[in-house]
C-alpha cells in the first residue's frame, strides 16, 4: 500500500489542462476544482456498473486535469471504493490523485441502508476503506450523513482520532446543517463540507454556503449536473434501467421533468450565445464562480463524459450573467423540488 506524500499537481497533465486547482484543507492538499464522483461507478442506484469502463474513466481523469476522486463505502456496498483502489493501484497513480471517501452509513445484506455515525462504526469503516482503496492514508474522510441518534461530538472525536493517527489528512462532513457543523467544530476543525449544489438545487445559498464563507471551509458541491439533467443530453423519453435512482427522482417525473428540460434548453441557448459554450460547461463554471473555495463533483462512468472538463477553464460568469441564469431557471421551473428523496433513513425511522 502506498500513500501520496509530495502533493502532486506537479503532474504535467494536470497543470497543462488549465483547470484550476485549490487547497482542500488549507495545508497544501491541492486538488483540481472538478472532482470525479464515483457513485454511479459503484452500480447501486445507477442501474449497474461496467468495471473495465469505470477503470478507464478513473485512470483517464488526471490526463483531463481531474485528480480529485470522491467515493464512499456505501456506493455499491464497497464496490466503488474497490474499483477506485484497483484503478489507482494498477496504474501506479496514487501520487497523482487526491482520494476522498466517506463513512457513517451502514448496510445489510438485503441492500437496506441506514445512518450510523457512532465512533466505533467510523473507526471500523476508515480501516475498511483503507483496505479497499489500497492505500495507507485517506486524503479526505467525510461523515456521509448526520446521525440523529449519535451526538455529533462523538462522531467528531472519531474523526479527530483518525487524523491524529495519520490515517486521514482532512476532515469533512456531508449533508450537515450549520448547527451540526458548529457542534462538530467544538471537537475538530471541518476542512470540507459536502452538500448538494447545482443550478437547480440551491438550498445551501441560505445556510451552509454563508457558514462556509464565514469559516473559510471548502465546499464539495455534489450532483453538479443534477444527476445528468444539466448535461444537455437528457430528453423526456430517456429510460433508466434497473435500480437507477432517477426512476424515483421527482425532477424526472412529469409534468416537472419538462419544466427542467425547458430550462436546460434555454440555458443551452444562453451559453451558446454569450460564451460559445454548452449548458454542461455553464453549469460547472457557474458552480466554481459561486464560491472561491468550491469544488464541483461531476459523476462520470465513461471516459468521454469527462471530455467537457476542457471547456471549463479560462472564462468566468459575472454578477449580471448569474442574475440572468437565475431568471431563466425561475421562469421555466415553476414547481421546483429538491434532492431530499436521496436522504437515507436513520435508525430512529
Ligand atoms: P451528477 O454529477 O449530477 O450527474 C452524474 C450523471 O450525469 C452521470 O452518471 C451521467 O449519467 C451524467 N453525465 C455526466 N457527464 C455527462 C456527459 N458529459 N454527458 C452526458 N451525461 C453526463 O450526479 P452524481 O453522480 O449524483 O453526483 C456527483 C458525485 O457527488 C457522486 O458521484 C458522488 O461522488 C457525490 N454525491 C454525494 C452525495 C452525498 O450525500 N454526499 C450525494 C450524491 C452524490 P448517465 O451516464 O446515466 O447518463
């Protein structure tokens, strides 16, 4: 097993891509501002996975300027982490990537998932992740969801212990409220908050983003493409095989689906007219320009899905453009809905 000592991004490919990089923890843990999200690569809730294609996607990411890889134990119940670990080890690229994973969700053999952020669980999961990822240090470990039956401070103690032991480099929380983050920070500093954020899901504008700004906390914005809606390739007759979560996503159910698709068409026209870009490029640029410490997590499972990373650097959206983008979304999406359907149950439920 190997760790990554000299923090990277001395990699020629990443520098030459032009994509911005940023310090993930304030202590030199540099990462590309686009991260490869590997939930779909785990297969579960995305209609299955193709391991060879997934490995090519991961191994090809640094060439496109993307060195941050976000995974989680629950993605395919270990499968996503295993595929990431295999891809990184086989290509001997551990010193070229920043590995982010999570903890605090447990699953049973029937596929039931629930929250468990107890100290015991967090410590065990970190060791399991180290094995699956075939590394001796996790660059960023994030508490996946707050657990209402465990004191946030107990979870934070486990994270502090892992950092002290050198098993993790940076501490993150995901889907936490500002109040929960305040309590967590009584024990250990939060380097990263991971929350849903994209052109269609902007709840954190009112709470988590101001909190992150106040504390200089990095934001990993998940669902950057709103589960493919903002890719520009989505259409009303698209079918989602097997257990694909979009079969239960209220944004993909009519009549709302058409509202979102109309907004995407209007955003595509706006991007082409003003920037000679596409809606996907606009969606990612918008995220990065919202907050200097933001990173966009972009889920991809084939190498070509990351080709458009090349369209993100070198231009920016000013305040007037952002206001116009908001007006376009508000005009078309008259019945918006958030990503709440994804929240896993707690042991209390
Ligand atoms: P996403 O990034 O919004 O969308 C990913 C989907 O968009 C892909 O699976 C693909 O779907 C489609 N896509 C991507 N690039 C495309 C391209 N160039 N052209 C056409 N379609 C394209 O969704 P996400 O994967 O849910 O979110 C990103 C990452 O955030 C996850 O992988 C995970 O790492 C993280 N996340 C974290 C949490 C949390 O609770 N902390 C929750 C959700 C996600 P198809 O291949 O099916 O078309």
